[in-house]
């Protein structure tokens, strides 16, 4: 049966699960934190599949922060669910390299494939996996909160041109950096690549180009594909300077 949870403590869903008397609950990409009323139902607790190398990027938006932090290695973790988000003991974990500029959709597919494999492995020898679970190192924990739509995201002061390209190319079109040219907001259609060149122009400066625009960054510029000008200005203040 398919049940729709209105919150992480939805009493109707909790009652339905109690009636089912499950041995174990498995969680994957659920956007809410399950409350104690859920976690206390199954005899063997709950397992969560999280698309990061915990304790790195705990929270609802790990993909975004994987790109934002410029991670070379990422992966998937299967851990015991607890009252704290993504903080329970780790049963299994697998890492892999994130190619620079790889689209977030491909990363999501890869994490889904790896996560399914790890969850099957954990369930195949659950008692042994539970006994071998290891606590997370809290000193290495980082958070992965949601990002407000329309917020400026690129760190022009610290990132070089390659990191800006990796971030914009990887997250497009799900996240788009707000930009202005001559006071007008633009919406880029594609992130075409980057050029590593010396330039006197400041980071965050947007320039017209045959393919659309060049976004000046530290050590070069990112090439953005053209699209029509947006009709309305974004609510967030843009980093782009004239």
C-alpha cells in the first residue's frame, strides 16, 4: 500500500505502520525527519540510505553541498536512523569519484544504483551488519541545509574559474545563479565550458559573447549559453558587478 505522509510525525501513517507490525523500516530520499513515533515501531529499527559519505553533508540537500564544497570523492551511506538527521551508526558505505562538471542528474542515478546495492547487502545479513555498525565521527560532520530559491550561491572571492564552472555545470538547470547584465536579469540556457586566462576584469563580471555571455572569474571565464532575458528581476541580490 502507498501512504502519503503529511509530516515526519503524521499520526495516520504511524497508526498504519503499527498495524503492519514491521520488523524494519527502510528510508530513502524522504525529505522529512521521522519522529520517535515512527522509529519505535519496528523491532529492528530503521535504515536510511543517504547520498553522501556521512558524516559529511547531513541534511536534506547533500547533492548541492557536494558541488558547493568541490568534493572530489562522494558516495552513499546506509545507516541506522535516529532522532537526529543522518547521525546514526553507519552499517555500509561506498565512495566513488565525482567527475568535474558532471550533471547532478547523473550523480543522482549513480547514488540510487549504489544505494540499492548497499541496502540489499545490509538486508541480506542484517544481524551482522547491525553488530558491525560504527558511530559517526562528530568532529567531521557537516550540514546540508536547503537553499533558498533565487539566492546567490557562487563564492567569487574564493573559487577559481574551474570550481565556478564545475558548480554551475553540475547543478544546471536545477539551480541557477542569479545574474545581471546592464541591470537586467539573465537566464542562461547552458554552461558550455570555461577558459583559464588572465584578465583584469573582476570576478563576477558578466560580458556579452557570441554564444551568450562570459562570466569572469578568478583565473578565467565561464562560457554561458544564451537565452531570452528574464521578465522579472530575481529577489536575491546578484554577485555580478558592473
